[in-house]
């Protein structure tokens, strides 16, 4: 199947008892057994639920993986990946990453003797310099949050060849419509399914997709043993969102480019960070690795003042000042005070997450209305 067909039909089957076209929401904790240990494939909903299974099969299909798993949040999915590791293992992570991921790495898992090394992946060769015999995982975000840096997934995978190192990619910003890390050699794909996969700002969810069945089974055991599953109703919502993923992502990308081009011409704007602009330092990598450029745009002010960013964000009306991203509606965010506040100020400054940085999640409204709203907010 091609992608537009996969998001609707990939891994999906009509419900067998009634022929229902949509998977029902199986609101049950347990399932009847014919004899002790003899059942129809479902015992207890923490292990498997038909609605969640339908979502997980869809996730595996659209990312070209062997096994999909749905979690109660994106952070629950990341937690599951880290539980593959043992005390003393080392993780190399991109230095510019989601604040919640950084918080989990440094404030939770460092307590359990995991070592995290944060590296600028602009020059992938730097990864080889810090790999040791204890390195077991490389954690990639691309594009990164909020600075929209790209990571050459193929190059990262090449560095790990012949080594006992997993490569995991947070594909939340791009989605499989734009970028498929498993096709580029990654072992695990992670999503905050709250964002573009769900697509309607009405669910909190996470996802993992494993490249091979053996790894998928290891992740499923951790999920089952730890309990961070996604409930059946939320699974239904994400599955419904996936069915329009291709349509929405194309619109997000078209609008994202239009907004980015507008911002580049505005006299109050200093730097616009968007992979679809030729001014992006990794524009050529974006063209080779990504089908489109997505709906995430970041920019700074020529004044460099936090006050200007706050004033702008208080005046938007079509854009909503709010956390999160990836819904059909446009959102605006101040990373330093909102999504990345958990990163120490000195670390933000080192990365370039300045106090005048604004991150936009460009929705699927009419681009003319979005640009008009931005114009008023600048005035």
C-alpha cells in the first residue's frame, strides 16, 4: 500500500462479530476464557486490548516496523525504551531536545546509574568520539524541539554498525508522512501521539514502533510489566486521527512554509528556523530525508528582548497561546517559559533557546488568516 492508503487500511480489519467498519471501543478490563489459559488472544487489557491492538497495528504499518505499542503518553513511551538498559549503560542524546525528555534523562534515570551524554549532532562524527563500550542507545530528535535542527539518521546508523547500540528516533515533529526513520536504519521510532498522530488536541498518548519482532517483544514485556498502556477510548481517538494524517500533514506543511516565508520578510524578526527555507543550514538534508517540512516554525526578534516575545504572544488571536503542538488549530509557545522551562537557564543559553524565541505550531486554517493574525500581533 502507498501511504495515503496505509493510514486508513494498514494493519486494519473489519470487526469480525458484526462487520463494523470502525474498530469498536472495547471498554473491558478482562476477557472470558474457554478453559484455564485457553482464550481468543485476549486475557487482560493491560496485556492487550482489541482497540489498542488496532492502533498498534496501524502504527507498525505507517512506520514500516514490525511491532507497534501505544502508551499513556510520549514520556511513558520513552520510559519504556530506557528500561531496556541496565545500570552502568550509557546513552548519547542530541543536545537540543524536548524539555520533558531532558528532565526524564537527567532527573530520573541518572539516579539509576544510567549515564547521558548530550552532543550537537550537526557534525555526526562527534558521536563516534563519545561512544564507549558501555554505550547502548543513541537518542535522536529530528527536527529538534524547539530549534528545528536536523539529524542525519542514515549517518548515525552507519556509525553504530557492528556495535551493540540501539538507535531510537523521536519522529513527533515529522510524522511518518514526512520521514520514516526505520527505512533509514533506526531500531525504534517514538511519537508523542498527542501531537500530529492524534491531531486534534483531545488526547494524551505515546507510541513506539520497533524495527524487528524480537525488539518489539522486549518492549511489549516492559510495557506489560510497567503498565503504561493507552486506554481503549484514547486508542480509538488516535486511530481516528491517523486516518487523516496525510491530508493534515500536507496542509500543515503548506501553511508552515507560507508562515515561515512571511516571517523572513518581517522587519521585527531576526532569525526564522524552518527546514523548508533555503536559509536553514541543513536545507539539503531536509530535502533528502524529509518529504515535506512540517508545521513547526521557530523565530527570534531583532531586539532580542523577552518582552517583545511576550507582548507578541499576548496579542495573537487565531494562534492560541498554549503548550503542545500538532493539532488542527495553530498554537504559539514561549519555550523558555513554557515547554523548556525544566531545562536550566544556562543550558538553554548554551543551546540557543533564547528568551526571545517563539515556537509556532502552524495549523490547517487558511494561511491568509494566520499571517494576518501574526501581522496584528507584531503591531
